[in-house]
C-alpha cells in the first residue's frame, strides 16, 4: 500500500474515505497530519478503473469524505488547499477488493488475533468482507469499525447458520430468523438438511423482515 506514516495511514483507512488501494512503497510530501475532513490527493498514480482493460496513467485522484471527487491528468488537476498529499509516482491505484465468503475470528479467539486479521485485510487491499459464519462478536467488530475504534474493512455479517441440526421446525425457523434480524445481522445463512417446510418458513420470514439470505438452496 502507498500511504504516509502509520498514524496517518490508520486515520485515512479507518475513516473509510476511499475504496482504493495502492501497491507497496510510498513517497509522501512532508506535511502535518490532516483534519479528519480534509481532502486527500493521490498524485502521479496509474489508475486501474476496472471498467475496461485499461490503465489511466499519471493521474491525480482527489478524495473528499467517502467520495472520489476527481480523477484527472496530474498536469491538469489542481490539488485543494490543505489536502493530505500522497505522491504515488510509479504506483498503481485500484478499487478496493471484496471477500464475499469469509470466516472471521470466533469469540474464543484472542482479541489480538481479530485485530490482526482485520488489519491484514486492509493491508492487502480488501475493503469489504462478507462474513458467512456468524457469531455475536462479529457484530461487535462491525460496530467498532463503524465507530472508527478498530481498523478493518466494511463488514457484512451473516448470523449463525440455519441447517437441519439447528432448526427443529418451521416455527423454530421463523423464530431464529426474527432473532437474527433483531440482533442486527445483515443476512441469514441457509445450510443443508432443512425440510421444505423449514426452508420455506425461513424464506418467507426473511422476506417479511427485509433481511437477505445467503448460502445453500434447497434441493428439489
């Protein structure tokens, strides 16, 4: 990643101001750490826009808050006053990656392990993670990241998986979906072993509550 000193890097990434990642190495114009609301200017970078097989060479990218404000040629783009300037000459800037099936650390794992895992996602350019094996501590991690108390990617968190062992009846299926919605999970994970009645109860209840489903489909 191309970033400034460790403190500035944590501040930039934790605030979620950019869904971009840079290759290793850095060359940063010396200046004071910016206020949280200051714009960030990436200079002289080669942008991989991912809309086609192309590279936009020698670009300036200006980020304000959570939005990319400008992408333009470096020789014709003005850097806002007070911006944090990151010189990316010879480096590449690309959209953040997404891991759509992750198993995050469990409640029994040490807190240091969870912090390390989340940091490694960011360090490797993964800015969104969908957790598909849910535990209550994942909700806590998600909220700490949102409050900027913890450095990590945006988390989309599934609840504990619903399968033929955890679900005892259609009514039990409905209850568990409701509980997961109340707890704040982003989606319900469906696994094998459910009866058709249990599966249908999960789908109908999730639809009524507005919570997404993920995982396995029922075999017909």
